[in-house]
C-alpha cells in the first residue's frame, strides 16, 4: 500500500507539473514536511535537523535561511516554510514574481525577535521595480518590534511587462506591529496597482490594520481587530472591497474609523464596522459607492464627540450609500472607552450630489441622538429611516 500511495503521489505531481500547476504542500495528508515540500515541487525551509533544503540557524534568525532560499530560486521562484514558530531578526525580502508560502497562517508563524532591525517583516526593496509577488498561508507576529507585517512598495515601472505590479496576499495573519499591519504603496504611479488581498487578518496594529495606498485593488473576506489608527485606510483609487469587517479599532484624540474611504471611485460592498472607537465608515473619496454596509454601535459616543460618533460620516460630494446604521443596547467599544453611535449619518460641510438610503433601528439606546447631523447640497437625496 505504501508503494502504491508513493506511485500515486508521483503520478499526481507529474500531472500537475505537466499542467503548469503547483500542488500546495500543506494539503498532502499525512506527509512529513520533507514529503510535503517534495510533492509540491518547492524547495523548503525548516528547523535545524529537519532535512530541509535550507535549515534555520536559530541564533542568526530564520530570515537568513529564507532570504538565502529566495535568492537561490531567483525571480519567479517559490519557497515553502514548514510548520513551526520561527524567530526573525530582519526583513524577508521578496524578488520579482516570487512566492513565499507557509503551511497555514497559524501553522507557520514568523515572529520578530529581540534585536529585530528593519521596518517590515516581509518587504520589497522600495527602490526596486520588482512586482507580482505572492505571500500566502503564513503568520507574522511583529511582537511590538517590527513596524509592519507586510510592506510592499514599487518605485518604477515593472521591467518585463506593464502596467500593473499586482501582488497577491492570501490567508496572511499579521499581529502586534508598531505601525500599519499591511502596507501597499510606492512612488510608482498607482503603487502596487491591481493588488489582491483575500482572507487576511490583522490584529493589534500600532497604526492602520490595512493601509492601502495603491490603486485598482481587490480586497475580500478580510478582518481587522484593534488597529490603533483604524481598520482600513482605503487610500488608492478604484479599490473594490467586499465581505470585510473591522472591530475594536481606533484610538487617540482623533479616533480612526473602521473604514476610511479616501479612494476616489471606491466600491465597498457588504462590509461591517462594529464596536469601534471612531466612526464606522468615513467617506472622503469622491465618486465612491457603499452598498449593503452595516455600522453597528460605532463611535466614541461622548458629548461633544459627535464628529467621531457616527455610523457613516461623509465630507465629499458624489457619493452613493445604502445600508444599516444602528446602536445596540450596551453596544460600543467599552474596552476602549467608547460608548457607541450618536448619529446614523454625519454630513460635514454640506456635501452635494449624495444618494443615501439608510435604516436605523427605532429601538435604539443611548448615546444615540438622531438619524442625521448636518445638511446636504440641493442636488442630494437623503433618507434615513428610524
């Protein structure tokens, strides 16, 4: 039976290679790390004595073995990091079109250790034109030492093709950073343009959980908990988001929201803000659309803090919003010193060309004050039921 299974694995591997596919190492049932890496066709990094292609020297830090592996496989190469918790003492640097893959976001965990130097745990050279990197199935714990979990930037047009750098992050877990958990940007027009973030989670970031300064990106199924500056800073143009959530975010004299939509022409669908220290959704990106979004007990809730105590806050024109905005009994980020929502909708400086359709539960509780604060321009249609 063992020989039969071995033959079957070889056959499957050969079929996958012929089709141009890679069999993901984490899903080879019952396989050892060496078998999993071999079956996937990936060179791998593992602990000392594991027989890995590159073994980790705990004194030097795992980044030494991982960077050596990435440099060895070169552009378009992929490296698998076996399950385990590894200390890193400097950034892991991705090259052009490389893939860094772990056994799962809670199985392969890279943790910043004492003496960590450099900004992000996984990064690119900000002066480079490397692009289309992929990071998946890996956990990054900044341990209060690393500024970012992931920081991908691009400074010039990608050399081998154009125009979009397009990195992919899938099932990446980031925690305990001193600044933004995940940052995408760069001085190249549009930054890491056409990026894709799927099923990622950031918690306890010292800045924004997600700081997206790149354009034309796609974000789905992500979550944010405890970003000090806020949940998602949607700063690039034409970003599309759906099915994302933020809670327990925001702090300070100017509390950050769960979602700050600064991107022009952004589309946010089916997202939720819950129990935050700042507003649920702040919209400053002209031409943006929010559809089916929920703000649940969001805001400081204190008297005189109305500007930071709304479900939806709008300070720009040409915006379309449809959703629900309500205060639950006992809702609010009490552990952050916040009581919740005072206004379902807050309009600043009379924005115009607004179409807003919100529902607010009529059985709301304190600190709720009313449905709409402020006024809209004459070319607007505002309806908040409740």
